[in-house]
C-alpha cells in the first residue's frame, strides 16, 4: 500500500465514477489526516482512468540537458552578482510546495517505485533536493 497527499488524490479523481473518492477514503488506512493510502487496485484504477499521459514521463534528455544548463548559468550569474545563498527556510518552503505537487514523482502512482524515490519534477526533470538550493531556480509551474 502506498500513501499520497490527500489533495493529490482529490485532484486526480474527477466525478467520472460516482462515489469512488468516498469509497477510497473509507478504506484508507493512514493515520495522518493529510494523506491517503491506496491499495494496488486503487492505483491501477487511477492509472487506467485518470492520469494524463504527459504527467507520467520526464522530459526528453535534450530538454533536461537544456534545463540543467540554464540552471547552471543562472546559478553562476547569481554567484557573480553576489546574491545570497538560499536560506534553509526557503529551501524547506520550496520542498514543501514540491511535496504537494501533482508533478512531483513520489505523487505519481503509475511511475515505477525507483523513479518515485528520485524526488524529481516531471515538468523539468530536475532533482528537487538539489534544485531547491539554487538561488536562481524556479518552479516550471510558477509555484515558487
């Protein structure tokens, strides 16, 4: 059984199947109010019915290379400009936003478990534990 932020599940389940969300909530075994645990049958159902194809894959290698190069250039410019490093509080804020995002790999049940553990963004392909520390970095969805 895998657990996910509740708001991601709410967003993933449109009203196509009447009562499905309520049914899943009843079976939820999580003790945390903001998480929901899904059984394999629930994950399979979500995969088959609700997940958009573009939310399942990382960008192409070429796009990820461009994103990485852009981030490196931006960080070099920030260092040259003597911009202050990202504070621990800001880094934590960024990671908290990512943790609740539908594009964060641990929140995408249909991805293989190894990819979920990478803590990446499927929009930009970045490893968020690293990107959150970069001064000039930003979320591709404009969330931070």
